[in-house]
């Protein structure tokens, strides 16, 4: 099965502009899949997949199942923080994106990979866990929560370092993960992160006591995603 994937690093880009770009790619893949249903196998065109890395200016996003009250700022508070807010169509509750955070948007046709959304989420988690391990940080999972955690075995100390929220339609994915590298963690104090009010949030910078080279972390993370998903970048 072809797993041709286009990688794009958008640098720093506005959240809404990136969301619109994602949606265009997502819709195009679905349209091609629908068209293929009426074609012979020889005539079918398998659309390329996409992996996008980006950093966003300060923004809070609320998933379709989230609660607005988990945003602890009003419009004036958002303005004072220099942040924007969007209610979007991914799963999950509220989260924060900002400078120093690797946001990854895999737009994949899972029919080319595996049609198992739980395996998809666990594979993203594993790529982050392996990346953390290269820096001597032990990441793990908590059974009832999606994402990657530090000290996950101790409820009193557990802290999230990567949040995941996705949308999947016709086995095509969009949205993705937010991996805290050099993030300003103060911005998480303005929300109930992912709707979880008894767990802390962390970053690689906090865990190691130093800033990380973002490009280096991106390359390591991209490498693990490539291996785990058996991606063919074009």
C-alpha cells in the first residue's frame, strides 16, 4: 500500500489559517476517495498524505465535546494575554497552543495504514515517548486519558507533556498533537487543560531545566513518526 506523504513545516502560522489549510487537504483526500469508489482499481488515484509541523501564536482551542467553562478567561482576559480562542471540530476538550510547542497535524488516509483509531492515537503517543527518551525523559500513558505523561504512575505527580485531539472521517484524519518543548506553561493556568483539573502540565524545558533546540526535537520526532507509521516522504 502506498503511504506517500508530503511533509511541511509551516514555521509560525496563525491558527485559523492553518485550520483552513488542513481542511482543504482533508477535504481533497476525502473527495478523491469518494471518486475512487466509481473507478476500477487501475483507474484509481491514491491521494498523498500530509504531515504538518507548526508553531502557533497564543491560542486556546475547544474540542466539540469540551466545556466552554474550562476556558477561565473572558474576551478582555484573552486580549490581555494576547491570545485567541476557537471552538473546533476535533475530539477532546480545551487546550493551549503557543510558541515553543510543536503542533503536529497528520492528515492521513488510514486506509493506507491501518483502520484503527485507537492504534493511531497510541502510535502518535509512542513517537513522542521515543523522542522524550532520547533526552533522558521517561514518558508514559495513563489508561483513561489520551496523550503523553511524565510520572504517569503517580497520580499526585503526573503531568501532561503532549495533548492529542483528532478528527477522523472516512478514515481520513486531521488535527493532531501538541508537544510542549519550550512552552510558556503559565498560559495553561487560564484553562482546565483537556478538562482535567487535578493534573499538572509540563514541558521538556521544565523537565530538563534548559531550553531545547526546536529544530533538533522536530527532526527526532519526525524520524520516529516516519518509522512507526512506515511513511514514505515525497
